[in-house]
């Protein structure tokens, strides 16, 4: 275990590093911190990929710099972005957006109601691709009222419409001149958005350059150039940070490993760097397949026993060095509608064994694997083969559950393979995480009913029909108190059934020069507000 933790500390996978370029004279402070600059470089573990905002392969932090939505999700609620204001009909089915004037795409084309319609219509013609977001299923039409007014008609009231319009993708806007044969679903010819940065150069698997949009309607960004450079994750990037060759670090949107906390502490102790962490952004968890016929995982007592057998404090302290907090529920309390009183299940091996005994899982005299009706208490746990932290967690949990007579077979696979297993139901247990802030709880909860996501996880519980009915109700309810009650019921059901076994809460962590100002987070784990950053 200790050796695995040490190896993990050396790994920086899932990190993104921003490097400060010279200010013109090449001088740097003796401490290694770069002098104030107007250019940033970040080292990414992966290429930015296809930046088409209506599909999903692209880098979300990069897309967040280039494209914008009608509205923006903030800590204070949904605020104007490309739409200056909007009206909602009494029945909740018609949204009328009044667009910001004098906005242009990066190619100089005007941002108009017609451009909005073309983009939304293009997304809707590929609606099956976006089934994870309910808005795609309830948009009836998008209509141009005048040059700067657009109307969105829904088939039913949907209280999450504005929130889902604010997401990084797919309801963001690319110049219609980039469409191919009037569509975006089969690719685009360019990547011209309305955002604060524009993509000016891209060499696949090497680097991408983003230049400040000097005509940006919100004012030209002070950092004029941002370069995403593809570098191997691990000691290479860590050493670059320690030497002062890079000066900005943040955990990637889907980061799976911890930061080297001790190395970061040495840097911050000099006074030249600052560390900032967001509030909890997501929950890392083990997902149980309650519909897997013949698997012990169908037994609620087995799932509960596994829950009680996870030492979250050790995982938090030893594997994540305190950068991820132990999680006791599917969503942290800062997530909307999630501050619900639920019965805690801490680390308690005696309780785990008691549950198994009461459920009829007997142990042999030699203390081996328990059995029930001739079946062994043996399950497969899938983890991301590229995640050192998941592998280490899996090994710790595997070793712990042996003591209660449970056997876990660990299988590491590519994340795409695990996602496929999740959608087909070909698994007992697998590592996963909630969608994260801005998407939680509604998108994760909606995914409980989706075969592409968590349907196999929830469909085997006794109260499945009740759960699905309440999910359908909460998505269309216009009354705030009713929604609170429905979410409380939904979260109570999946908690009592131990369908999603929480492990830790992930946050975004940033290490930056002490003189960098405007350092903050958005209401999403997928973006940072680069346009608001500047040096003193």
C-alpha cells in the first residue's frame, strides 16, 4: 500500500499545467516564479481534439474559451451572457431571448437570432446524440422574432431549461459559415465562436494556440495568448513546475489522480505561489448493477456491506493526500436540493458482517468466501486502467473485504470500455463519478433512467418504478417546494438501496503565482475563467 501511494504521488495524470512565457527580457525571479506576463502555456495530457461544440470529443476547458451560450450559470443563479434578458410564458413552455447586440463570431459574422436558430436546429437534428440532456427531448421549435430576438418553444414546462442552455456544450454557438451542408453533426469546417479566445493554430497531439479576441463584447482579455501543449503526464510536468518553467497548475476536469501535495507545499512555502481549491465539484463512487441476474450485487445487503467496508478516511488521507474529502452521500451538501438527512454508513466491518449474516451469506469454517444458496460472494470491480488512484483504491477495498468474506476480482480497462459496460449492463461494480457541479443533481438523476448511463444500476431495485415516476415529476415541476420534496425522495431511495456507493468528493485545485489576480472558478468542473485572469 505504501509503495502504491508513493508511486501515485509521483503521478500528475489528470493535471493541466499553465506555463508563463518570458515578459520580453527573459528575466525571472530568483525563486523560479516567472515575472508578470501576458502569455500562458498549459501542458495537457491530451490533445484538444475535435473542437466542434455540438459533439463531445473536444477538450471542455478549451471549448469554454472559444464558445458561449445564451446564459451563464453562476453561484447567484442563471445570469445573462449572449442573451441580455429573457421572458418566460406563464405556462413555462415559451422562452423569449433578447440577444446582445454588436456581437460577432471570430470570423467577423454577426451573432443574430438567425445564427441562434441555425445552431439550435442543428443540435436538435442530432437529438439522439444528446439524449443525456432532457432539454434535447422537449424543444419543439426555435423561431426568429427579429434580428435580435429569438423564441424557444418547449413541448412541456421544464424548470432546468436555462441551466441546460448554460452548459459548455451542446447549446453554444459556432459561426454558421463553419457548418458543412448546413449541419454540424458530421463535422465543421472551422471553430469560430463568440468567446474571449479564438483558436488560431493547432497541431494534433502537439499543441494548440488560443489568441485573445480583441473584439470580444465583454472586453479584450488581458492574457493575450494561451497555448495548450500536449506533454506526458507525470514527473515531466511536475519537474517543470518545480523549476519555474510552468507557473499555473489545475486539476483536469476529469482528473483521476491526486496532486503531489508535498511538492506543492514546498512551492507555496516560498510565498511566490498561491493555492486555491473549489468547493466540492463531484462525487467519486462505485456503481452497483442491481439488474445483473445471478450476481450477488443484486442483494441490497451485499451493497450495504461493501459501503460499510470502505475506509474513506484512509483513501482521502493516504491516496489523495487530503485533496479529496471523504464522501458519505451521493451528492455533497453544497449541491442544490442535496442537503437531505440520510442515514450515514461509516467504516464499520462488524456492521458489514452482521448485514451479510442476516441476509443468509454464510462463511465457511476456514474463513473463506461466503456463500448463499450455493453461490459465492464474488464480484468483478472494473476500474480505469489509466488511473493510478482508482487502481490503488480498488486494491485497498479488495484487501479489506476479504476480511468479511467477500471476494472482488479487479479488472482494469480503458475508460471507453467501462462506459460501454455501464450502458450495456455488463458489470457487477465499476468506478464512476457524478456529472459534477452545474450538472448535479439533475443530470445525474436523469441518467438514472437512461440505458446509456445508469438504468442498469437502478432498474433492479424494488422501488424502481417509484423512483422513475418521481424523476419524471421533478423534471417538469414548476413549484420549488415540490421539487425539494421529490429530490429528497429520489436521493433517499437510491441511498437506502445503496446503488451508488460514494467514496470521495473531488474539487478543482489551482496552484498559481502569488501575483496572479482574478483567479476563480466557474460553476462547473470543466472550465476556468481565463478571461478574468491578469497579473498585477
